[in-house]
C-alpha cells in the first residue's frame, strides 16, 4: 500500500496520463474524464474487466498485468491508487523518469479546477447520497460534472463531464484525501469511526471531519441523528450548518418512515411538509434522501421540487442490487463492509422479503477492520440475518494477519447454528443453495470481490432441490 503524499506538486498541464489500477470504479471514471478533456490515456490493472474494455473502446491504451513496459514513453503524469505496492514496476519507472506521480485524489483535484464543489463524505451512505444528488440535479435540468464510487443507475456511469459550474464528488475519508478539495458545500452523512489503520485514533477521525466541515466555503449539511456527526456538529464553527434526519431538531426532518415495500416518508423544512416515496428500499435511504434534499436546498432549490427530483433515483450498482432469481430464491449483492452498513442493508432486505428468510454471504474486508470489528460484525449478522455464510477475509491492500480470518467473525456468534464458515467459494455456494427455500433472499455483502460468487450461487440453486436445513457450525 502507498500512502498518498498530498504535498507532491500537481502539474498545471497534463497531456498524457498513465493510470496504475485503471480498472477500479473510481480510477476508470477518472480516466474517462481525462479522455473527455482530450488527454491521451493509458493504464494497467491486474485483471481484465468491463471497465478496461470500455476505456479501450474509447481509445485508451490499456494492459492487463503490471509491467514497466506498459508505461508509454510520452507519459508526463502517472496517477495511482493507494492500493498498489511501492514495488510496482510502473510506479518505480515513473519515479526513475522524474514524471509527475500523483494520487488519484490529486488527479480529481486537477479535474475540479475552480468549480463549485459539492463533496459527500461519511463512513456510510456516500455513494447513494452522491447518486441521489446527481440524479436530482439532472432531473432539475442542471448538468453537473460528477465522480461517484459506484455506477449511478439513472446515468449508467460512475462519472460524467457536465457543462455546468457544479461538480459533485464522493470524497474519501479513508486516507484523508477528502481534505484536499476546495469544497463549497460539504455533506456529512455520518461519522462512524473507521479506517483507524490510517487515522490511529477515533479522536483524529472526528477532528478530520470537523476540519472538512469548517473549510467548506458555503455550507455544511450534516446528520442530526448519528452520534459521531452530533459530536462533529458541536465542534463546528461554520456560519451555515444545515442538519437533516429524524431528530426533532433537524432543519430538514424526515418522519413517518414506512419501509413496507418502497420506502415512504415525509420531509419537513421551514414549516413546509412534503410526502415522498423512493424506488429503493430501506429506512436509511429515507434519511439519505433527506440529506440529498438538504444539499439541493443550499443550492437554491425549493423543498418539493428537490424531493420530487430525488425520488427519481433508481439506485447504484452494488447497493441492494438484484442479480437473479432461481428456484424462487432472489440473489442480491450489496457493497456493505462496515457493521453499520451491513445492518442497514439487511434491514432494507427485511423490509421487502415478506415471509422469506435472509441468508447473508459475508466477505470481511481488510484484516485491520476485521480484527477491530469482528464482534460487531457477528452481532449485527446474527441479529439481522436468519443465517450467515462466512467467507474468508478479502485483504485488499493489506498483508495477512495471523489468526484474522472469517472464522474470527463466525466464532464470535452467540449461537453457532446461525453461521457457517466456508472459505471455499464453491462449497459456500453449494451450502447456500442447500439451505435456501423459495421466497428467501440471499445477499452477498462486502466491498471486495464477493459479488463474483453470485454466478456460482445461482448455478447451485438451479441444480439443487428445495433447500432443507443442513448441518451448520462455526
């Protein structure tokens, strides 16, 4: 892993950019925006993907696998993620040549320039909130440039170049890069301590959000409900703070949430109340909608047209996304990788599953988070899912830690009958199919590659008779 060095200079002009890790959702979006600017783009990633093929179709020179030979002779700037290793041959060659080598957040900063920036930050809900804001602005006739952490269903892309002065981004607090941008309007969805491998302490995590909010040039929109956000809000000195949530004190208050089917609710602001209904399930999405509407209010829109525009949001890829139905069993995927996110995703599933059961397939993400939060994961999964199939840890940028595996989470369940640790994916798919019954929801959870097990699950379901209780254990 390479920690971003935000003190490195960002070039004034870029004519040819090479992206190391170009296939990621964020990096591929940035590369596409560089192509929009007429900049020559090349890049590499460790595996082939639809994102690589789409960039190649637009004229980018892309490679599968990392090799010094991938770096073009005419490249003047190299953009990298924090997930690559310092020994990456393309990274090393770029340093040897004396090229501008910048973190993806610095590349985004270069793209933003001096535009009016809406930055969405928080431990959870960033991608959905960003998607809601972008969808609503476009529905109102605006044409913002945007960069999201996931594909916005209505736009069919994770990023886009617009003609307006507005720029909307999902800002990353995991490595501190959200403090790099010159934000006009800051949306803080929540402040649930995470990424302590970077921040070190919870106090440092909170302080970073205080800085993020206070540095916003126009307004801070922040949750009234989340305890961490409340702590941050109390420390803010910004002259314009707009709160949203279910708390009675919220400036944009959401009430009357009904999660039976598509979530419905009422938003109230300045004595005006408007009923709303979303196409995506879950009480947490009603709160996300309140935050998105509050951002539009700070941009000058009225409450009712703002909410009507937010209602058009159709979701994002890897957020409670249905992938198929076999034998009456619906198989979903969700990006949730923190206990709070897992709880929200499973609550959304519970609101629409009816008489069916919920079978979670959980892939813990990173050894540091698993070691820090394995008890919380176990508690949430045991309470919110009827059964959990636990996979092994997806290490991402981290080296393995002895004793930190999926078994650490499954072993923390109070009742081992509610969980089954199966590190082998085919065995996990077969086991899931053996216990699933018509009407059940299977939902994969994690921000690694857990979604890739879904074809195996669907195939196993197609080949297996109606599920019956099977032998379980941690």
